[in-house]
C-alpha cells in the first residue's frame, strides 16, 4: 500500500515574491509636482468631508 503525501497549499513564505516574477508594467516618469497635487487633493477632500460631518453636529449641539 502506497501512502500519498498531502499537497500543502502555498503560504506567503512559499510563494514567489513580487520581485521574482516578470513585471508587466511599463515604467513611466511623472513629476513630483503632480504627485504633491494629488496628495493635496486627497487631503483637501478629507478635510471637506470632516467639515461636512462635524459642522452640523457643532451647530446643532
């Protein structure tokens, strides 16, 4: 009688890392100004959302 070894599911330790796999992305250059503009827009939207939530509570409270 032969005993088969159980197949072990892959764990993060046994999976190849992201750097081992071939990359399918095309490298593109973008400026720091564009990156800072996008970060500023996200922060501004977060502040605006906080004001929309907190301002009515402060006025009525």
